[in-house]
């Protein structure tokens, strides 16, 4: 059994996941020909694989964030300098720019969609005041309930408070917290190794329920979303890197996309991708006191991909319903999308329920905005994967930019070529 597992894990994760995608697609295509036969019912078990994988990620991710943030803060020693202010500014600016350029893209390429029937009742926030109130209440939510919901803002708040309170604890207590964090990271790695089976189940379920034709119907919407995400990842973010470091940004940008973005694309969870990002930061020889906080924090507030999804889906809904949108109002949407994205959950599909909030800015009724959320789930296999890839890869990118900028300011010579050669 150990030998089989070892051989399985030695195969590249991306290769295994692509294989799962192909198998799941083939089974989904032949499923209608099997009807209610035993073979057809057996194939339907694949749906369980997808549900189990998604459930495992959603279950372990909150615990991972809680222990990693708590560990990094309780181990922080007085006098240690971190670069968190610079990292947070980069996170927020990048998220806003992502929202702004998605609004511009929507004006250049207006999209309409066919809205499906509402699958279930959705009760989205009805206004900004309600969202802010909910946000504040979520921050001080019962920590046990925050972990089980999951409520990431509450998790982050209590992890910070407990971590700071434990700074004066004994070394044995800090070691125990560190062991819990390491153990949780190991569990996440195990779950990710089962991603090929989960992805196979997810793609099988999506095609058998919605049919391949549904992707054709929303091809233009997917193209706009992906095109904007690629533009932000390969044009906007590199420009931000260049303004900070004055070097060719693409080797660093592409290294982050290759190492972090690809894994996040398939796991569809920024929170679950934290161990991958931690390892990448270590390979880039970044300051551990900074990245041990900035990476878990980024999985919660650095959500450029989510801002793109919220903005484009909202303006597509406005176009569909014939709502006139001027650029000034669309600019307000950029700000609202960026703020909303910062509170999006770090797991698969976390940004979709924030779409009704943005739709309310244009007076779009709740029933219609709920239908837009339904469209989001239909295209989520592609959209959410690309969104998570941007979210997670930029956690490392902007942490690295802040770290390198600080070292350069302190007069330290940085061998970028050597550092990037460490990335495997």
C-alpha cells in the first residue's frame, strides 16, 4: 500500500489532475447512453468523489488558517520587524485595480446572459449598511461557530487575538501550537493529493447535470472573465511589480503562477493552497516573520480574481436586464467589488454570493441577482479555478515584492536569478 501511494504521489499533481479531468469528461459523455442500468448507477458514484473532495477542503481550510495565523503571531518576538504594511497596501491596490479593469472590459465588450430558473432561495445582503453591519458582527462571531460556518473574518480576528495573547506563553505551549499548524498543513497536503479523484467527480457532475451545451451558451461570458483575469495577471500585476522593484517583472510573476497558480487552479481554494505558498516563499528566501502572516492573510483579503468575477457578472446582469450604467456608477461598483472581495471566503465559489450586493447598486431585484449567482455556479468549473489561481499566486507575488523592495532599500544586493532558480 505504501509503495502504491509513493508511486502515485511521485507523478506530478498537474498530470494527475488533467488525467482526472479527461476521465471524468469521458464518463460524463457516455453516461446518457447507459440509462438506468447498473453501469450507469456505478458511474454516478463519481459525483460522491467530487462532493467528498469539496467537503474535505471546506472542512480543513478554516482550521488551517486559524492555526497558521495563531502560530505566526505567538512565535513573533519583540523587536522583529515585518513588512506587513507594504504587503497589505499592495493587496488592496491590486484588488481595486482588478475590479476597475474588469469594469472597463465590460464596457468594451458588453455581455448578456440567459438567466436560468432559481434553484433555491438565496437571501443576499440588501445594502452596503447591512453588509458592513454583518461584517462587524462576523468579526466578533463565536470562534467555534466561525470555524464551523466557516466565517473567515471571525476566524482571522480570533486567531490574531489568541496569537497575540500567546506571545508570553511558555516555549512548550508555542511548540504545541506549531505542531498543530504543521499537522494541519500535512492533512491539507493529503487532501490535495486526492484532487484528481475529486476533480473527476466534479467535472462528471457538472456535465451530466448541465450538459456540454450550457458551456457553449455562456462561452462569451467565460471568455470575458478569463480574458480580464489574464490581462490583470500578465499586464497589470507585472506593472505593479516593476513600479516597486524596477526590474523585469515577468520571471517572478511567471514563477508564482507556475508554482502557486497552477495548484490553486485545480484545488479552487486559496486557503487550501497556503502550504504551497509557504513553501514557495521559503524557496524565494523571503522573511519568514512576514510571509507566515501575509500568506494566510492574503487567502482572506487578497481577492483580485473575486473582484473581477463580481464586477463582470454584475454588469452582465445589468446589460441583460437593460439597466443603463454610466461610468461613474461603474467606478463605484469597482470600489464596492474590491471591498466585497476582501471579505470573500477563501474556498471554492466564495465570491459568488457577493454578486447580489453589487447588483443592488443598480436596483436589480433580488430574484434576478439570485439567477446571476446560478449562472456563476454553472461556469464555476472554469471561472472559479482561474479566479483562485490569480488570488493565490498574487499572495506570494506581492509578499515577495514587498520583501525585495525592503531589502533593496536597506542596501542589500538581491540575486533574483539565483532565487528564482530555487523554485521547483
